[in-house]
């Protein structure tokens, strides 16, 4: 694994861990301590790693030379029955993940613009350090914007479905809930048909270019 591939993997791990911790932290703010009691309000990757979503899939995408890398951590457990307003509070818990990814992308963009002003006369060792830091920040921007966009799709169990569940009238809420057992099949079907790639190209690419 080359340095760039290693940095891609590291950027993805950081992004998905912050995403899940954000869910658990906001759930705690709304009165649910399930994530806290399960030791998930930590940045320790061991607590969050999913063998398939955090390791196997990302590494397969990296070694295949794919320009697109995505993955997931173990979902943070949330007990919505502990919320005063379960549907509304769950909406905010769900939004916290994508908002955190967008925040990480913006932070990386700011840092990237700062290091541009580092003098080019620095020594070779420091030059390579700054160069790979810039590469890492670019990867953080790309991965976090793609993760945020992917997660706001209104397909169960993605975060966007929890937002839609709150907004829909009751008769449509029931239909959306019934879709959940088939959510991953729908997601893989859309991925196979290239729907996500098209959306990422249309929406994510301009946002990434703006941040860069």
C-alpha cells in the first residue's frame, strides 16, 4: 500500500468514526445514553470498526485503483424511546452525522489554504511532510463530502430516511418504514445502476472543487 492509499484509508477511518460519534453525542443531548453506555462516545477506532465496511470494502476499492472510496463504521446504538419527541429528536440525531462530515471538510479546506502559505524554501524533509499533509487534507475534503451526500439519500437505513420520516404524513411514514428491510438491496441496486455516481458528479464534485 502506497502513502496516498494509506492516507485515503486514514481519512476514511477518521471521517466515519466522527460521523458515528456525532450520532451518539446528539442522542445523549436528547436524553438517550445508549451510545455512552456502550462505550461508543470515543474516537478509539476499535470501538467503531466494522470488518466489512471499515476494512475489507475500503481496501478492495483502494487496491482496485478506484477513484471512489467509501465505507462505514458500526452504527451507534440509539434508543429513540428515550427521546421526548422520538421522530423529531431522531431526525436531529441523524442529521448530526452528515453535518459533522461537512464540518470536517470545511475545516480541512481552511487548513489546506493555510499551508499553501508555508515557504517553499523549507528543507526537503519538511517539504514532503507538508506535501503529504496537503494530500491528506484533499482526501479528507473529498471523502467527507461524498459521505455526507451519500448519507442524506432518503433510503432506509441512511440518515436521510430519518429526516424524511419526520417530514412525511402518517400514511407515507408507514410505507417508508416497511421499506427498511429492503434498504440495502435498494442501495446496492442504485449503486449498480450508477445513480450515486451521477449524483456525486453533479453535486459533490462542484462542492469539492469549491472547498479546494
